[in-house]
């Protein structure tokens, strides 16, 4: 067929021969089967389900995703996560926030708090006058004073040895009315008893 068409082309004019040649070539190409390389792939439709392959992106997303990732990233993010909940472990250094935490910590801080103002106003203290009779030896006490001392459970031994009488471990408020009456006869009141006898224990 190609030979017959060639013979016909030779009898035509130059322009006609060119036109007929192009037509013959197009006819031959259209009649041959296309090879694998001639096939142009058409775009595939989008997937309807997520891909199972996990591919790490090189740059973080600009906004958080609605659902969490399948596995945590190997590196932390450059910007800390803002959260009102306390962290599981203490931080290496204190926060820069000027507001105190909602709950006090159970352990003391590494360094004391620096403040240029005093914690409280100084308390003026005046020591009560000492009752000198208590420091007189037992054998130099008059019988009436010894009787008052015995009402407070003093003996010759406990009177001459300070702190030996268990009553000295009691504050004025812990004494009975009879004991406070006898202590008053010796010259004591609440302040002098708690200072010189009980020593504020």
C-alpha cells in the first residue's frame, strides 16, 4: 500500500506531494499499536484513607493538628507548650513569673528568698525580774518559806538542784490554782515563772 501511494505521489506537484506525504505518515502512525513508552499515565484519584507510611516532615506545622500524631517526634519543639497544669518534674531553674504558684511546694527552694524589707516588726522583749528567793539554799530558808516550797513538791534535794522538780517543766497555765497560789507567795507571777522556772519550755 505504501508503494502504491509513493507512485501516486511522484505524479503530483511539489506542494501536493508534500501534503500527501504528511497524510501518509499520519495514517501509518495511527494504524500502528502504541508502545509502552507512548502511553501517558493519567493522574490517579485521591486516596480516601490515610497512608500508613509515617514520614517525618522537615519543618514543624504552623498550627496544632486536631488529632495527635501516631508517635512522638524525636526532637522537642523550639517553642515551649503553654499549659496551666504543673509539670511532672521540677524545672532546673525558677520561672520568671511574678505571680506565686497556686500551691506551695513540699520541699524548700535551693536558695533563700531575697528581700530588702523585714519579715515582721521587731518584737521588744523585757526580761521579768528574777525571784531571788529561789536561789537561796534550802537550809537558809525560813520554815514558812520551806513549807510553801514543799506545797510545790520541792524537797531539800530538788530545791538546791535546778530542774530536778518535775513542776518546773510546767508553764504557769498548766499549774493548778493551788500551785499558782503557792508560787505567788514565793513572789512569782506568770511572766517570771515561765521565764525563770519553766524557761518557756
